[in-house]
C-alpha cells in the first residue's frame, strides 16, 4: 500500500523550520505527578471505606479528593511535557461561504482544569451535610478538623465552587481556519451578560511576515509565557471590511501543537504552489505532532524552554 503523501510532506515541513517553542521534559512536574497518583489511590480507598461504614459524606468527599489528585497528576504530566500526543479528533476539514475546503482548528478544552476546579467542592462541601445520627463523627470530619472544621470546609468549598462557576461562564473560545486562499481567525469572548466576536481574515498573498512570539497575559511580570503567532499584512474584518496591519494567533488556546501550527503556516506562506493540498481529505495529518522523544531531543539541542 503506498504511503500517504501528506506524511512525507509533513516530515519535510518539520525538518525545514526550527521549533520556536521547544518542548522540554520538566522532571519536577513529572515528580509531582508521581506523588499525586499514589495519593489518589489512597483517597479512593478512604472513599470505599466511607461506603463500607455507610458514611455518604466520607464516600463523596474522598471521591472528590481522588478526582482532585488524579486531575492534578494529569495536569502535572501535561506540564511536564507529555502533551499533544496526536491530532485531536476535534480538528476537522471545514468549508464556509468565504473559503474552499480547509483545516478547522477549534479551541482547546481545558478539561483537566475544569475537573480540578469542580473536585474541590465535591471534596469539601459534603463535610457540611448533617449526619444520619446526631453526634456521629465520620472519617471526613477527622480530615477537616485539621483545616478549621466545618467553617474551613465551608470557606474552601464555597470559594472553589465560585471559581468553578466563573471558569464555565467566562470563556474565550478561539478558532483558526487554514484554507488554500488564506487564514480565518475567530475569537469569541463570553462574560456574564455580554458576548463579543472578533473575526479576522488574511489572504496568503497579503502576508508579509509570520513571527513566533510569547504572551505573558495582563501581567507582564508573570513567569508564564504563552506561544502566539504574529502575522503582519493586510488583515480584513469580513463583517465590516475594516483593515488592520497585523493579527495575533493565540496558538496556546488552540487544539494543536503550537510548533506544528507555526511550521504549517510558514510552509504554505512560502510555497504558494502547495496550498491546494490544504483542501485534500488527509490535510489534517499536517497537524500531527512529532513524537515526544523527537521533541524532547530537539529541545535539548536548542537549549530553549517554553
């Protein structure tokens, strides 16, 4: 069976451009994951013990702690370098009225963060439930006596519940379309009682430069830096016709490995004769990231850090 041609072209694209945001193996975060997983196992045993003792608050509370430690381990693994293992199923081929068939990259779902935020209310709020028999002292009560008893549980649970609700209400979903004739970026901002949408379109031939950069968020002193691709050229708002001189693609919000997206944009910008391939059925394979080992070795060679 002949090899899919997009795979060999993907290899060529990968070898033609250096990764601007090297993905290093963070041993400290991997150690944190290794510590969190045994704790999750211990808490699951306590949850089962709560079922055996007929203590619903203990069973539910420690189930919450199990979820908390499990998701913390997953986040630590991702932060340690074990992320973007393959092409997300949410990346699709797409066609709209403005463009031909192309690649549609949706926003990244921070499922682990959402689970982490919802696990704290699950773990803490059961300590406030009335016991079946007045004066009962459950296993969960013994835990919360160390953090202020019911008052501590109420404060911690209420705060974490509020943060969890805010994380669901305040969102900025971002979508990037990569088409044979250009790029289409959509950013939606959802806050309570208000929603705004920003659309920007730029044709390949109107792109002057594609530059990788880093975004530190509202706080410029923050140690966290997020990968962003700056594209200079004639950018048009398809709804109003207004033009600006640049756009920034927040690739850290997208479902895809940032270096792979950057290389893809660079390649098709510099090779106009290849752009028609973006409408092919297998064009999504261009977003398949390199193996983890290859990324770690490249990061060691470059000596950089995300």
